[in-house]
């Protein structure tokens, strides 16, 4: 890949992390620019159709192209960048992986309310939804260490930022979401040790997430302990 790449980021965005992980796994050099989504720069609004991150600015000799949506960015990297393949070569298995990537996105939707709701009833509803979804994941996992065995894939890049939330949540409450899910536990542990996953956020990520929860007056902070 001869293009110069710039990843437009936000410190907490899990979708940004997907793209950063894919870039690192491919061994592609890139610059990273963090923006404040609460005070979006004019230049960002001008180039982002959805006014969301991530964006990947692709600078070529003939000019610049801007890619938006993490799945699109990851697919572009898979098609153009050297390095290990992050999608299976078999079309059916590849399609199955894309389905599990969407499943990971549905977990993020539940996580959004789990971390931001003021209401303890909604918190409990989302806790149960998350536990149910991770039980579904448990049934799909093999012997690991990654989603599809020994090879790291884009499914792993999707789920690693999901698990990162719980590194902070586990300090706050006994939510019980992963109780009895031994394969999910092992997968989570393997992903947390992956260099590309570690490097996908800044060192102050936990402090930033805690500050985010406090700004939203999150019910999660007030429970102390959530029923298992």
C-alpha cells in the first residue's frame, strides 16, 4: 500500500479501535488524530458524511479519499494491505465471520444503554440482554485462543473493544455477565494481551471512560453490585 493513511479518532470510540487494530495487524504505518466529538472541528464535519468517527484519510499522489464506517475501513485494509489475512479464505466461513461482526455491533448497542442509563431497571434489562448474547457467543466459540482458532480475524478486532469496556466495569460492580462462560473468559483474556489491542487506545483509557460515566450520571456507578 503506497497511500499515506490518517485515522481520525475519538479516545473512547470502539469503532475507531476496530480500525486501529486492523491497521496494526496488517503492519501498516498510519497517523492518528483524535478529535472531540462534543466540539467537532469544521474540517471534520466537512469531510465526514455522518459526522462520526472513524474516518480514514487516504492520501495519494492524485489527491485524497476519505473512507467512513469502521467495517468499510477494515474491508479496504483487508483488500489492499499486505500482511496476514484477517478474513477466512473460504467464502462461506467469511460470510459467517461478517455475521458475527454484526452481532458484535449489536452488543455495542446494548452496551451504550448499559453504561449511560440513569435508570436501574433499564440497567438490569441491558445486563440480561448482554448476558444472553455472550451466552450465544460462548456456544459459537471453539478451543481458541481466538474466535476462529489460532488465527486472529476481524471478528476478534470487533470484540476486543467490547471486552475492554468490562475491564473498567468489573471494577465497579459484580454484574455477572460472564459467569460460567469459560470460553468467553479465555477469549477475552487472549484478546486483552494482543499487542494490536493494547495499542488501540491511549494509556488513560480507563480514566477517560470513568469520567464519561460520571458525566452521564450512570446508574452503573451507583449500584455497587448488580444481581447475577
